[in-house]
């Protein structure tokens, strides 16, 4: 049958005429991009194993594993050292240059790779991501120094020293984790010095907010946020669900110590969500955010945890 005849037939049965490329690619699963986590590299044995499992689940799928450097040693180093804004720019160009991805793709971010992929969506999204799954990511940053008791001098000194360091210019340009360190007890300092997380969370004053970020993120078909219930690496673990510690109201300084667990501000109570700075509320109110928990320590991915998600949200053929 000639192409023209197929089109006539298609419109006769109510389908909209589509270019031949779309007709052909309809039989192939949507490609996938993976961004690995801290201390990993794009071609590590663990990551290759995950990729081959996914390929078995979705035969014929094209998978691209994001790298900052083709040399695995350097790629691993870049998960600790470097400027995250520059890394996101580099990856945006890398993804644009892969012909197989040009029609859009699904994406999986492991740990910090999750918020980096979100930055890609907000700042670029060209080609666009359809479904994004993030595993144990730090969407509201980390505040990983436990609170001190008011009179625990050593603890308080160490805490202040570390905080002074984490927000200094050098750390913010060169230490990857510092670029998503966010301590609600020192919010002013964070907003003044952090150029990555404060930007992609659109937390800066109104005149600095970027409406493109929200418009882009709201284009997703699904945002799947996976939290590890026994996560002791990410503090607080609820960061994976856009949760964070509250901003203390002065008098409570230090009251979080003494072994008591601090309260968490959940996603739907965050100003970022309530005022829809990044399109998260739009996504959620149209049923496109899924909060999932896996009973495990940080990134201890069991097949029962990740396989159903990858089956559902990756490799769509429609
Ligand atoms: C907002 O972000 C987009 C995408 O990164 C960028 O092109 C644009 O210049 C930004 N707008 C402002 C006002 O900063």
C-alpha cells in the first residue's frame, strides 16, 4: 500500500494524519536518559546492570547514560567537584546532540541526578522529558548537620564552622553538594550565596523568579518522586518529596536537639508549592505527581521498588 493510501485509510478511521516518522516510531519504546548519583560513573557495573534490566523490560529501548566526562574516573570526580550550573549546560548540549532523543524521552535521576534533571527541564527541556522518576533526590536540598543542644559548645562550633564553609564562594562554585545545601535555620545566607538550588527552586525574590521554569516543568506527563523510608544519607530524607525542615522562629533555636525528630514541612505546605514557583502545584493538581516510598536505606534499590515504576513510566509506545 502506498503512503498516501495509508493516510487516506487512517483519516477514514478517524486518525489524524501524521508524518511517516511518527508512524514508524510508534512501534518503538520511548528512549530513556539516566543521570547517575554521587560517587558513581555513567558506565559503572551497577548502572550497566540497571540498564540491561530496563532493556529486557522494554525491548528495543534506546538508553543514554549522562556523563560529565567520558573518562569514568573524571566522571565520578565530577559528582563531587564542579559547578552544577555548568554541568547542567553541558548535559543539555549533550542530550541535544543525540539524534535518538530528538523526539523527547523519559528520564530517571538517581539521587542528586534527580534534581539535576529537573534543572534541565526547567532551563532547557529541549528535547522534552515526558516522565521523570527521581530516586532519593534532594529536591529541597540537604541540611545534613544534626541540630546541637544549646549548651553543647563543640557541636555548635563545628556546626557554625561548617556552615561558614558551605556557603562561601569557593564552595558554592566548586563543591557539588554545597550547591544543594539548604539549611532553613540560615535561609538568608543560603538565598544570598546559593546559585543552583535557590535558582531551580525559584526561591529568590519575585523580580528574580523565572516563569520559564514553572512553564517547563508543568509540561511533564508525570513526575514520580521516590523516597527511601530508611534513608540516613539524605537529611532530611523527605527532601525526596520536596519536604524540608521548617524555618525556625527564633526562640526555637537549638530546640531540635536532644534526640527528638524535627518536624517536616511537607511538599504541599512549601511556599514553592503553594505559590507554584516551579509548576509543581500545577502538576500535582492535575494528578501528575506521584509520591512513592521504598522501604530501604538511600539508593538500596530493590527490584520490587524500581521495576513497577520503570514498567509504568518508561518506554511508552504511544
Ligand atoms: C529564565 O530561564 C530561561 C531558561 O534557562 C532563560 O533562557 C531566561 O533567560 C531566564 N530569564 C530570566 C529573566 O532570567
